[in-house]
């Protein structure tokens, strides 16, 4: 039972990180209609900024702040220089251009930091594990990640639902021409949304990089999962991204943990490798099922 | 160029083999290894060890042209590079692949085209038994070896219920098979992770719940670093053991104190007492300003094996070159070294402990686990 609770927490933590990543992706997709493959690069930029600043100053907290600022800044810059020219192009051009950005970012980072992965150490306050009610012992930092993800979800919900910027974002999603005709500076709005998405990706990169490692190319596997999340949740929907991310996180974690055990009676000794292989396709099965049931995604407005 | 070389060779042949065995022909060696991503440390050490041996050989290595390419730890990239090296660069010998899934994608095709392959690391069981090939030599080990020694050590250490874990690829399966071949106690659970996985929260939860008295894990490179860091922060106290890959010199600095005291099994250690090893460790530190890992040692041995064979024959004379390789008449940094019937090493295996040596984490041999150990597949090899 404690195992199941711990695995559920793992799934939740994984889902929260995916959400932070997917939220930016879905906003950019929803508001600007842009497929941004370079979102994973912004995740990497955040992680490297955190690692570099933490190493230079000795403060992990400054590193986290740096990850937000660096990713937002790079995001805004990329939007102004490159992405801006792509809004009116079709999706193939966008995919090509943002794929080129991935290569540029990856090689640029390799040039600056080298091919060896960097490792972050946690400040003592966040290291180690705590006992939770119910007899579960769980690492503090993973709990922090869950809390950060939840706070970001709440913050985005307030931002989109309760602020002027949020109204503009929603209006931009609904009808791009109309809101520019109404006198909203659509260029500035796009830059702001892009920078916001980039900052979230950078933050996710820094948090996950702390747990794992900071290395060139770390963003691409996450990017694929973030796209899966966005598609499951429905393009442009923050709520969809949230539910989709938790679904993907929990399905993946519990699938990996439970499938080999469940297959044991059927396959015997072969259950380990087969279960592990099946678990890795589980989220794509989930995506297929959701799309058959609701082609526009769980909360998507359009297909 | 090519034509003139071939003409030259033909003339030499016609002249009644006037030129002695170590001919002047240039030998091209293609190294395919991992130089980027989470597995970069392994490939970089392989390359550096190999190049160090060539550098030390001086004039003897002057006819060797070494081509190095990064496979990014991707089988498709490795296959592309191998095709290019074989078809347009015309290499004679291939080497350097770290990962067994990449080796499985490259080696059978390469030796099928008459090229030699000298493995600096990956040695999957599929290439040691029925799939063995006279042109394929593993200088490192057979994949199961270090894990077999770990299984034997787990018995000696008195562990009764071990949780075992490895990535889901050929070397991972060989690893757990090797461990179980010698370990006599119970298996708490057998878990396969994804290759390149960086988050082990799920596996750590399973370890916590398993009631095991030890964890055996095979996670080379960045995978091992991520696992050990997360394990240290998880509050699970179960002792860990592993093959040298999980606690090699490329991994230890990043893992940090969590690795202190951990036992691991290896066929090489920097404190093996023989002149070749002493010279290697000193020269490696002097040249690269870091301690060598097992991968560097394998790369170094492979280059020296190649040099020893080239003194006797050229790859163009495949039969003689094969025989020269099989002799293994080089000074291995492992001391005793010879090839078994399937071209895999027969060697000693040791138990090492991670220690703090003047502020640097490194390994020290504490026992010999197995002597003159070959592999379980040699009998199946017919060549």
C-alpha cells in the first residue's frame, strides 16, 4: 500500500513537471497557432542557466531565479528574431524553422558547456526525505516539485481567468484579427505569451535538471511527452494540459511499476523486459484512446 | 589513390613478397563511440585511452590512421557511420562502440564484410556464442563477466535477498543473467529500466517496498549518476552493489559521498600491480589531468593489442592478422590476459571498494572474485 502511495506521488510529481512544460506549449499553440519544437531547447536553457549560476554563486536559489530569467529572455529574443516571421506560414515551415532552432541551441550549448552532463546539488533544506502520514517516506525535493507545479497551475488559472492579460490571451485564441482590430498590440502580446511559456519551460528544466542531470539534448524526450500531453488535453487549453499531464505522469509511472507485476502470472520470467517495453508505449495507447473518443482532446475547442 | 595503392600492392606481390610482413601500407582504424549526451563520459574515456596508447607507441603507430566519430548513443547513427567508414573511408578495423545495442546493429554487418572489429567495451552474449565470428575480438570482457563476479560476491557477503536492476537492452539482460548465474540467494525483484532513463523514483519505491537486503544495479554513465543521486536522497538505506560500470571513475565525482564504501566488481582497477598498469595510470593522469576509468583502460588495451598484431601482420592478410590478434602478445594493464576459443578474454575479476583518496573518490581492490574466468557462451561458438 505504501508502495502504491509512493508510486502515485511519483506519478503526480512527473505529471506536474510535464504540466509546467506543456502549459507553455499549449499557450503558444493556442494563442499563436505555432508549433514550437524548440520548446525543449528553452527547457535546456533554463537548466543550464541554473547550473551555471548555481556553480558561480554557490546559491541554488539564485540559479532557479536565473533559469526563469534566462529562459524568458531567450524566449522573447527568439520570438522577436525568428518566430515572429512564422505566424503566417503553414505548420511545415514552423516545424522546419523551430527544428533548426533545436540544432542551433544544442550545438551552441555544447560549444559553451561541453558534452559532459552537469550536476546540481540541492541546498540542505531541500535534500533528504521526510516521513509522511501513512508511513510513506518521500524525498523533500519531489514534494517541492509537486507544490511548485500546483502553484503554477493556480497562478495560470488566475492569470488566464482573472486578469486583463488573460482576457487578451483568450481573445487572441478566439480571434486573432479581431483583437488587433480592437487596438490590442498583438506583437507585444505574442512576445509576452512566448516569454511566459519559455520561462515555465526553463523553470521545469532547472527543477528536473536538479533531480537528474543537466545535459545537451535533455529537452527533446520531454518535448515529445509535452506534445502528447497537449494533444490529450486539447490544444490551447491550460486545464486540458493540467489533466493531460497528470494522466500521462500517472499512467507512465504506474504502468512501469505495475505491468511487470501484473504480467508475471502470464509470462513468468519474461515479464520484466516485456512489461518494461509495454509500459513505455502505454502513454501513446492512452493518447490513441483519447483521440478516438474525443478527436479534439479532452478540453480542446477545435480538432 | 586507391588504384595506385592496389597497384603498388600487386607489384609487391609479383616481386615475390620482397617486402617483409610489417609492410608500409597504412592501416585505417574507424572508432565509433559515444561523445555526446549522458553516455559521453564513457566514449571520451575510450577514445582518450586508445589515443594514449597510440601516442606512446610513437613511430610504431605512424602508419595507423584513426578516424573518430560520435554515435550519439543511437543505433541508427552508429550504423550510418559504420557504413560510411566501411564503404567510403575503406577502414580495415572498427572499434570503440560502448553500448551493446549499437554493437548488435554494427558488428555483425561489419565482420560480415570482412572487416575486423575489436571491442573496447560492448560484448553482448549474442556475439559470444552461436553468433561469434573469427574477425570479432572482445578486448574488454564478455558482457556477463563483471556481473557474474558480483553474483559470486553477493554470496560471499551473505546477502540473502537481492533486488536486481538493469536497463532493458542486450547488455542489461546479459547483466542480470550473469548475476543470477552465480548468485545463490533469492531475488527480491528483477527490474528492467529504459536505456537513458534519468528518473528512478518508481524503481526506488519498489526497492523500498521489496524488503531486499541488498540492491544490485547495472546503470552505466549518466544513468548510474542519476540513480545514485536520487537513491541517496530517498531515505532508503539498503546497501548497493554493482559492476564496475556503476561506480567507475567517470561516475564517482558526480555521485559524490553517497558512493563511499560501495563494493563493485571489475576486471581492471587503477591499483592492479603491474608495470604496464602503473605506466598507463601515470601517463593518463599526466595527459588528461584526471584518473582513468575502466573504459580508458579497455581503450588502451585495445590499441596495444592492435599494435602488437600489426607488428606481425597486416589486416590485408586476414588470416595472419587474425592469428596475430589471437596471440594477444601485448602487456595488458590487467596483467594476465588471453583470448578464449570465442575471442573473448580469459582474465581475473576483482571486488573493489569505493574509497576517498586525498579528496578524490576512487576504487581499491579488496579481494579477487574469480581467477582465469572465461565466459558461459564459449562452448556454443563454432568457428
